[in-house]
C-alpha cells in the first residue's frame, strides 16, 4: 500500500520561483489537505478539498494555490516563492465518512527552503 | 473556529517515569473528533488515537492511555513507564464535522535513559 505519496522530499527554491508539490493517494479518500509545519506552531492548514473539483482555504492560504482534478491527486502550487514559505509541508487524506471522521493519513513531508 | 492548546512545549523525563501530555480544546460544535499523533525524529506523523465527542470513555492501549473530559474540554495523554523510544513530538488535534483538522503546537517529549 502506497498510502499518501508526496514528491519531492526536499527542495530549495530561489525567491520568486514557482513550483508544485505533488500529492497522490491510492485509498480513494474524498478529503485531502495540505499543512505546513513550522517550529513551535504545530501544523497549520493551508488548503483542503472534499472531492474532485472542490477546494477551499484553510488557516494560511496566502501564496498557495491548489486544484483537485481527480480523487487521487492534490497538488500544491507556490506561484512566487518567498522566504516565509520555508517550511515542512505535509499532505494528508482521509475518508469523508459522515459522522465518522476517520484518521488522516499523512505523506512523508516535503522540506522546502526558499533562499 | 476550533482551537487546540498544548501548553507544555517541552517535557523531559527519565526512563520508566510516567508522563502526561495535556491537551485543551475549544469548539462550538457538539459533534467533533479528537486525535493524538506522534512525530518521531524521522519526521513522519503516526496516528495514535481518535475519539468522538459522544464517547467519553477513557482508553488504554499498552503503556498509553487517554483521558477525555468534556467538562474541562481536555483530552490528555499519559505514557506509563516511559521508554527512550517514546521520545518524539506529540500533537493533539481537533476535527469538526467538516473534517478540517486543527493541530496544537505540539509537545516535545524527551525520555532520557
């Protein structure tokens, strides 16, 4: 079982560059989300999606775009990278099961440095 | 919006000591879900437990136990007879009906031999 796969694992960008963090899951989960983890701040929700074609903003959406064209994939785009976006990024997926919120399955994380 | 507070930033114990990690949450929903995740030094997030708001029964899993008290909006996590392998950052999280999971800032536990 692959679960949630994130690529790349490490990335260094120059300020102003753009890039896409890839996330794919093979569990047929409806719900997918992106978090960033910064020291002392836990994980903060960037964007989320409840199904193909539907996305919404989380706590810290500025500077990031997402799309959900298929159930499996949920890429995160940085249009113009800034040093403040240096962080560890996690993608997660979960079953959208009515009254039973299931656990979120997380990818291995992407460590992004913007210089 | 929901909020999770983990007031303990870092805890250090000696092996075999018991340790409790505190978690206090805020939500306006009557239906919600509470989680604990472990993040070992390798960086991945490991699911430990899920509890829904209608089930206040405490849970024990080996050396781990969880105390859910709606009256104090707390969901505390106790490790009995701690081991060096328990050293990690532990996150408490809250999810309301819309599935958005919000995390606390985490507690870094160091267990010394």
